C-alpha cells in the first residue's frame, strides 16, 4: 500500500518542507503512482497509449465491465541463491502491480477494442459510440 505525504501549503518554507523532501524517496516513488497514458481522438474512435515498461505481454490484462475499460499489470519474481557466500542474497523477491480504469461508455463491446503491446507500450483502439437514432414520437395533448 502506498503512503502519500502531504506537503504543507504555507507560503513560507519551513523545516517540515525540508524534511518531507528529504524522506520522500523512502515512502513512495512518484513515477510508479499511475500508468502514464496519452489519449488521442481519431475519426473512428480513441487511441490510448499506456506506458507499461518492464512487463511482459502475458502479465497484462485488459477487461471491459459496465463501460469501464480496466488495464492491470502484475509482475512477481522470486529468486533463491545457491551456496553460502557472504554478502549474497539467500532469497530475492520483487512484486509490482498497477491498475487503471478508463470510462469508454456502455455501448462499447469488448470484441471491438483492439490491443497491441510493443516496446513497453500498450496501444488500445476503442471505437466511438454511435449516436442512437430515435424515431420521432408524437406527444398527445390533453
């Protein structure tokens, strides 16, 4: 779970601001707090370019539920060292996960969303919702 430090908003610099800046890297990494995304509108729909460096294609999942397109990635690595040499790791573990949701509308169907992963970038193409044509209705006057 991430810990977010609140920076004081006073107009003058204080000792608390200096301490927050000093300890900042110990508590969180601001580069991992979300998946950086570029969203472009095209004639056919929208294109989402999502940065996911260091993940393999099989570690990324894309789902669509209730009009929300959810992208999640999880990577876990465990490594055990052989032998007993001073200064070596006996066991080394690393686990990274991130998730982000985008509202694309309830009319979008999963089979119309296209996904491609290359060079640490997940490229998603989402079609635009087609406006529904409503038949003219007559309102009765009382």
